[in-house]
C-alpha cells in the first residue's frame, strides 16, 4: 500500500477497498476543529502493526497530520475541518499523481480519548450519481483495478446530500485511534 494511502486511510482520508470518492472542491472550512482532535493518537493497521498519528494546527484553518506506520517513513498531509449539522467533516487534497481533487471524511471524538474516522461508502455515492442526487462520474483509481467516483456537485449540494437523514448510513467507520500517552 502506498504511504499516502496509509495516511488517507488513517485519517479516513480515505480509501475503502481500493475505491475512492473524490470531489472537485473541498468543503468550506467554517469552524476551528475541536481541541481534543489535536495531539498524538495510536492504533493498529489491518496486520496488527502499530500506527501513530499526530495532529496539529497550522493556522489559517488548516491542520497537519503526520502518520507513521512501522517500517515506513512518516508522511505529512494538510487538511481542513468543517462542522455542518451534527457532523464534523475533514477535507484533504489528493496527490496530483492520484488525480488531484479532494477527499471528504467524517470524524468523531469520543470522551476526548478516542478518534473515530469515517469514509464515504463508494457504492452509495455511485448510486447517488446514478439517481442524479449528485453529479459526477466514475474514475479509474491509479494502480487499482476498481473505479472511484469523482463528484463535481458544488459544496452546498454535497453538504445537503451528506446531511440528509436518509443518508445517515453513508459514512463507514475505517479507523479507530486511542489517545497516545502524554
């Protein structure tokens, strides 16, 4: 798995089974992230190997995530957060070599001790495009046999779709981190 994918999965920035939902534009950053998001987090990957994640504020509404998987060089990515309705979202740029654009994920912080990251269910988003709830098209994910989905709907339409109670199962949990010791 490419190092940037570990970070995207780690942040739920966000791959699920090789498929990726990307967007032409990020969600507008409209609020400062909860303080509890910042700091050091730890988890284990699918093979039981330790993952470490450090999240810090960069200023101008941007945040930095540094992810370190065992035996791999640390990778750094920038993301923004927004809150809409009862949900926290994050948006991050996808590397140009992987098509550019942006990914959107969700996150929850449980009792300040657990960070839960969510990815969009690719099949449900693909169905939304087919049903004309969102506009977009299938895309080939580099180095993968599966197709992703590129959404070109404007942010207000994307948020309306994400916030619709009928789509409450749209987000799938992809990672769970525990607060790392001080």
